[in-house]
C-alpha cells in the first residue's frame, strides 16, 4: 500500500521488542519487508536479560521488569541475532544533499531524551560535531516536528490500526 503512495523506504526507530506479545514475529516482519531498523533502549534491555540474566532488569518498575523478562523468554535465536545486529544509528543522504540521522533517543544514547521544549543550545549539545539537516528519534513517543538552527527535528510515534 505504501509503495503505491510513492514510499520507497521505511525506517523503524527502535523498540521493536519489550512491549508486545509477538517479539519474534515483529522482527521477522521487519526483516521480510526490508524495513531499515535501529536498536532501541528496550531492544538492548531484552538482549541484556538474555545474555546477562534477569538481574539486569532489577532497576525497572515491577510491570516493566515482568514484560522484559517475558519478552526475553519468548525471543528465538534468529530474533536474538537480528537484535544483536541492529545499528544504534542510521545516516542517509537525502535528495539535494541533505543529511538525515535516525537515532532512538538522541545521538548521545538510546536512553537519552529530546522533548519538544529543547532549545538550540540543548540540541547543539546533544549533536556535538554531527552535521545534519534532519534528526529523527523515537524514544519519547511524543510526536512533533521542530526546526532548530537549520535542523528539522522530528519525534515520531506510530500505532497499529485494525485492518
């Protein structure tokens, strides 16, 4: 359907596991449909539980800890390998020479937050020496588009709809 609307690439900004009942199926879907995916903080937390044990989730709230441990138990080996291979960022050159950067949290960390209230000074601190035109993040799940000092910042949140 999206290809009929001129979409030639889909990018997923992370957190594909840790919050839903079908983690392996979601990862299979991403792979089968060639959806470019980066690692989110929950994807890393799931891998930590698988690789290092349940105690890595001890600092989380009870419900989040239970979801994380359940997810880790229901990840198959191919999904684990898929998650281990996800990059933390994706850089693309857009038409017209514009540079796009997709991260989960911020260029600092996939646990770092960028909110709509961020100032030009705050964004510059998070970008460091990175030069780009468009920054896309997914961590806070607060949708907004903002232009700061020549950089478009976009926080995306998508939800599934029936049908």
